[in-house]
C-alpha cells in the first residue's frame, strides 16, 4: 500500500525501467464486481497495475454523501490483492490537494449537461483528481466503467485536450442478476428500494427493444423510458433522455451512436445508468429510411 507520491513513483519507475507497461484503475473504494472487472482487464492487458482508492472531496456537492460514502480500506485491499494488482495508492486528501491548492481542471461543455446540471462542480472535481492521479501514476492505459458514461467522456476530452499520454479504456457495465448496474451507492438501498431500483434497467431494456424494433425518434424512445419509470412509485426522475453517445448532445433521431441515459432517485438514493444505441445509418439500410 502506497500513501505518498514519491514512494509510489519509485516503484512505478522501477517497473518502467524493466520495460513494463503500466495500467491504472482509479476508484473511490467500496469496491464491487464492477471495479474488480476493471482490475482484471488491466491485469490482462498491462504488466504493472496500479489501483487508487481515494474518496475525492471535490467531486461531491454540498449536501451530497461525501461524509457517509462507504470506506473500508482493509476489505478493499484484500479484494485487490487477490487479483494480483502490483500497487495500491491510497493517499490522504493533503497528498492530492496540498495546502493552498487552487488549480482545477474544467471540461466545460460536456461537464455542464446531464449529471453536471444536477451536480454542479462534480466533473470539475472528477477531471481534477483524474489529472492529478494520471500525473502521479503516468499510466499507459486507464480503465473506467461505462456506467458513468459522462465521466468517461469528460476524462477522454481532458486527455485529448491536455495531450496526456494515456489511453482511456471504457469497460462494460457490470450488472446484478436482476439487471441493476453495480454501484457503491446500491448499499444505501433498503429492501423495497433495492427491488424498485431494477426499474432503471427495465426502462433501458424497454428502450433498447423499441430501438431494435426500428424506433429511431429520440422523443418516442424517451417516452418509452418515461412510461417504464412512471410505473415505479419510488422512482423520481432527474433525467431520462437519448443523447449522442460521444458528445452527450441532445439528438432528434438516433442516426449515429447514441445512448439512453438515466438519473433516478429511488427513495433517498440517486442512481444513474445508460444503454448504448448503436445505429447503422448507412443510406441503403432500411432503418435509415424509417420515419
Ligand atoms: O468513478 C469513480 O469512482 C470516481 O469518479 C473516480 C474516477 C475514481 C474519480 O474520483
């Protein structure tokens, strides 16, 4: 376990000097199978794997769950070690945000919409901490779950804009058997809420089915989402929309890769999920010509 930048860097430099590639999985701990799948992928693709555990204060807004976010370093370390990860970086807040810190990374456009509209400042915190962690670890590849699609796009944009020499690797969302996307926040759900939370994946599956049946209108697909979500009394929707899968801009028709994206409160817990809608819109396909 590494807590300081200098000692971690010495270990990474030694690996680099042996010609080993470096993979990185940033986390906030409270690990679940989704995180572990990122670590397995990093382990399979890179020679030296670093996992960070840091509950980043700057990505939580006032009144959000920073104070009660689950923290169990001993349990997390045990899970990570079983996967043969080479280094765990668990810095204190003072290490990542030295006294007097005043430098932040902004990705203003992508960060402003969807999650950004409901959680102002969230992606500023995410981009800033990822920039710092990339600076410390200097990985060849960094692994992120697609459940947080907008986070992936913010980090990809930042990496491109700042010319950072790291490949962002988006990895599939891992789901429970009943479809609920794994999230550290699922632990907040009581039994009735846990059952109600499956409405997110049900809505996405209904939307995918409509899309597979030829529906390309974003408005119609959003109605499918709204109808399914409306059946669950415990659900309160922040947004349920169809957007461009790269820019997250609103779309009228699904005519390039799009995504159905959801943010829904189930009781006091706010959950997000998404499904990619991969369109084949070459002019000679029947789908393109549908109204
Ligand atoms: O997805 C997360 O767990 C966090 O947003 C991340 C990427 C570790 C940054 O704090």
